[in-house]
C-alpha cells in the first residue's frame, strides 16, 4: 500500500498569515500520462470532507484561489494564503494512483 | 444537484451486523464508482472499499475484506455497505463518497453515519 505522511502545522496560525501543509507519499504518484494523482481535502468541524485540489495542483470548482497545490512525485505542499476563519479544520492528502486509496493522517489548522 | 443521502445512526451489539445505505440523487451511479470511508472517533479518514454499481465489482482494503460487504442497487440508485461481526473498534462515522464525472477524486460525499457498537 502507498503510505501517505502529513506534517503538522505550528498552530494556531494568525489570521491573514499563510500556512503550508506538507504530504509525502511512499511511492511516486506521477502517472505515465503526466498527471500526479494527489488530492487534498478539507474537513471542517462536524462536516464531511470536501475536495480542494486534485492532480496535485488543480483547484476544484468553487475553491478559493487562496489555496494552491504543488510538489514533485512524492513530496507535496498545500499552501493557504491569508488564512481565514472558514479555513479551520483538518486537511487530508490522498493518493488516487493505486488501490487502496490511502489518505494521510490529517493536518489540523487552528486560527489565532 | 448531486446529493448523497445516508441512512440514520446505528447502534449494534458486538457480534451482530449492520447495513448502511447511501442514496444518490442527481447522478446515475451506473456511471461511477461508489466508495466507503470511515473515521474513528478523533481519528483520520480510512478507505474501506469501492464498488462499480454497473457490474457489482468490488475492491476492498485488506483489513476490511472480511468486515465489509459492498453492494449496489441501480434501480434505486443506492449503494450499501454491510458491516459484520461488529466489535467495539468498528465504532466510527462511515461516509459514502462518489467519483462523479471526473474519476480521479471523491467529488461528492454523504453526510456520514455514526455506527456505535455497544452491548
């Protein structure tokens, strides 16, 4: 199985500051078609997860441009510029290259 | 608008089974894969498995192969997951999730259902 490992945030993050969340995969997620099958989700308190980013760097429909994804085949970063109250929650990375569709352990964002 | 509506909370005794449902509206489940994910109290997301409703083909995470059984009824556009031989560590929120038009991520999620295992 592909293991996904997420880093922690130095919480709480001051409102208006930027935050970067890291994720590492145990295997390259770069497909032969040139796309990297890494997704990011946000789970707000008491809610279901929602998709933020897919293919490592493509924002999902309706997602603020304050969110951006980047990385290589195995190391990924989700950057949130100018953190707002609505960004509070737990962020998960997920690989979609192979089964099982594994998630990272989650990174909690708290606001100061 | 695509919506996934899950059945209500379940309380099961150890050793028994529960069957959860996930009714989809606004999208024909024959055209996608339905997945199930759990979240134990205070913990992260864990992928359980997926079903192709068009033909019933399933893939499970290794640890859930003898725990979960995924089925789907295309006539009612509903996916199901049965959890058998319940134990206390099956206590969790269970989400259904759907891939949608683009089969590279979970585009839509159910609201989640709490399953509590207790005698």
